[in-house]
C-alpha cells in the first residue's frame, strides 16, 4: 500500500528495514503525550533498529514547522553535512505542514497533534523522518499552477529525499515517511 518512490542506487532492503522498523515503532508506542521529545531505545544493537529514535509531538500552531525544523537540526547535528541536515529539515517542515493541513480524521476527531518521528542508523548511514496524522487519506502529489503558493510539498519531498512513502496505522490514520542517506 506504500507510495514508495525510490531513487537508485539505494539498497531496497535497507530502505524497507528502516521505514518498516519506524512504522512498527509508531504503532507500538501509539500516540505520544505532549512534550518536547521522547527518545526510544532500540531493542537490540544487532537488529534492524536504529542507533537512536526521537519523537516530537507537534503542536497545532503557526510555528510548528519551525519547531520541527529546529528539532531535526538538533537531533542530526554531527551526523551529516549541513546541506543534508537542511534537506531533512525542509522535508520535515513539508511533512508537518501537510499533517496539520490534511491530517484530521474524517469524523473531526480530537485536537490534531501530529507526531514527528526521527530515527537514524549509524551502520547504514541514513535517517528516516516520519509524521503521523489521524487521516486515512492517501498523500498524492499534485500538479500545482505555476503561480500557486502551495501544492508542491510532496514534489519537494520527492526531490530532497532518497525514498519516501506512506503506511496506514493499525488504529487508523497514517504515517508518511522519508529516507535520507547521510
């Protein structure tokens, strides 16, 4: 069901292991409580888990994208070049903006509070960012009018990341993720 779009020469097994681990972690942890961040410790160092995984509950305010970008830069400091960290930060901003704009459940649901999950794998030198929301709607890249001020988020994500996709969540909603070689 994933809308995965992989740019070569990314190893498909590594791509699948990283986003699958993160999607399973999202479902196991469930909705994290409000707060700045929650570090998740992988179950074993030799398994498919990352070296580190942190979660940020994104408040539904105008500064959310900025907060998410700062969280990303802080989490990935000394893990990649400044340019690559900036690519991840811009992608996170787009994912968070999309979740806040389109991520409410069809029934209106509770207050919208997407969560940003950021994991990195030292042995594979990659990071995966993922944003959860309550909507079951599939993310679809749109062709925006050249003068439009919005509608290009998934195109930006596709250009900046090495792979991206989405997965449904066990209890409803979805997780949209992007993978980056560091």
